[in-house]
């Protein structure tokens, strides 16, 4: 019998690369992996010397933060063009965060109608409502929960006080479900922002100074201690400094379930060298810290980073073009640049970029969010989610992006590899020029049985 598809190239598997290899696909799953004599297949795809990687699982995206659930269409289209076959979307949708089963059903319906890639979901809790919906949300397939210690909006992005934080960690303690935290101390940040404004300070340097590392680390430490007391899995969704990862490692060494995540922009930009050119285009929270790129790469190689994500935010350029840095939107686009940016950066550090991409962008987030072994690696039985990366130097131009936003802090940056094809469950979803995946081809992905701590 003939397989449906055969995808040929250097196959990056968990056991290492297979030169001149092939992946055989049947009914959307990987049926066989090999080298040499090729089995029969209805369609043969030659990557032309490219790397065949597992499809990226972007563990932190914000599809609905501006345009609501309709944002899933453009966000997932952009994901497919970037080699991302599954996004893990945050709950902070406009106008109401995903905090009830009814809202979850609404979002699943939007995925079924509009998604071009697969989608797993975070949920949250709201002040004053308690944890009554948590169990039902877990039963409905939520992969993680997310809260914030800083209030950007009282309705869409509220602050969760320590008592509810503890309640939630205790509720999750008997499960494998992580609780992620946006980790900034509200009192410190608001006081320092007021001081900066009073002194007439503005610009990207003032942004970093007004949200100091102390605000990030103090919120992180308090959360980790609550997690330790409750026995829950405490996850810091964006650490901007090596000290944060060392703090997480301390708690993990003491036997507590603690993890820290790194976003790719912390590995690429520096306000001291890029701030004058980029300004608000590189504004994120917590801020990108000066002089930390090389040290953060070391945290990855030393094993203290759980995984790397994009933290893609669907803000239009208008949100960045404000009179003051303090009123500009926080967040950057990044789905189409995650894989080439991380690969390029790893190569520049002299690392095994292909293996590191497969681990940090696919295998580790798959295991973290309970999607393994269905997703996250090129192995028999897994979904045939694949990204072909072709060695080819090019400069990023967001005018050609598929996110409907068409701006990026990476504009003009040179990457060393291009996403030339993406396959979603064996079907060609991106051909290097056009998104072939149709709206609704993506699926809602429920949490499975894999766990980070077990």
C-alpha cells in the first residue's frame, strides 16, 4: 500500500538528525521514518536540502487581545506561515477573558470556524468569582491557567490578589495543570512610573527603569513561595533576566514544581543598542533589560529555561504610535519570526540550532502543556505537523506578514533560515509563498496525559 505523503530532507528527530531521510504520512499521522529506499506515496515532497523540523508549538500568544475572537483567523494564518502548527493562546480576549465554560465554548466555536492551525487554550479566574469554574474548565481540555499580579485593565487584564492566587494554586495542586503568572509587582511599578513622569522621563530607557527588575523578581518570588506552600505548579511566563531563572531553579531544587519561560525578543533586543531605532516597537512587559542577551542564552544551554515562546500580541501599529512611551501598547508581533529568529540566534551562539529549535520550540512545550506525544516531535504515531527550514539568508519585512498587522521590531533584521513549508497533520499548509490551510482546518487541542513534573 502507498502512503499519503512522503516528505524528504534532513529529518530532525528526538534521537538526532537523519541525513537524506524521509517521513511517511498516513491519515494525518507519521507512519514511518527512514533513510535510503523510499516507500511508495501518492505525493512526494523534497525539501531541497532543508531541515524538516517538528511543527512549532508557540506556548504564548494573544490572538484576541485586540480584535476579540475574530483575531484567531489572522493570528493562526500568521502562525502557519512561521512554521507554527499549534498555538497556546492566552485567555485575555477582548472584551472578556476566558474564565467560564460558556466562554470556552465560544472560543472553541471560533477555532472551529476560523483557525488555520491547531489551538490549545489557557483559562483564567476573575476577582471576586473564586475558583468554582476551574474543575469544569480542566475537564473541557484547558491546558493551563494564567493570572497577573499587575492590572493593565480591571476587566480584560485584572490583578489577582494573593488570597485568590493561593486558592487557585491549592485547587490545581492535585493536577498537572500549571498556573502561569504575569510577574510584576503593581505597587512598585505604579510608583516608579509616576516618579518617571514627574521627572519628565520618557522613551524606552524610562520604560525599563519604571518597571525595575526588583518589581519582576519580588512578584516572582512571592508567587513561587505560594506555589511551594500550596503544592501547585507555579510557572513564570516571561522572565527577562537570568536571576529569575536562578530563583526558579532554587525552588525546583527544593522539590517544588516551578518553571520559567523565556520569550524570544529577550534574546534579540537591547534597549541600549536598539532603543533609539525601535522605541515603542520593542516595548514589552516585563521590559527587555539592557545587556542580558548572552546571559539568557546561557540559561537555555544550562537547562533552566522550560521553553521559548513568542508572546505574540495582536496590537495594531497605532497602539505604538502614541505621544508617550507610557501610553504605548506593550507587546510585539512574533509568530512568523519565532522560528527563524531563534534558529538564527542559536547559530550565532555556536549552538546546534536545529536540535535546540526542536527541543525549545516543540518538544518541551508539548510536554509542558500535555500535548506529548501527539505533538512536539517527529516520531511514529505523532501528528504529522512539520516545518521545513531552508538555509537562506534574508531580511525580515513585515509588509509581507500574514498577521494583518504588518509591523515588527524585527524589520530589517537578517535571518539565516527561512520557513519554506509547513505541514499540518500531513497536509501542505504553507508553500513558502501562500498559506494553503483554510479557515477551520485548525482544531481545538485538549490537554492529554503528559506532564512536566511526574
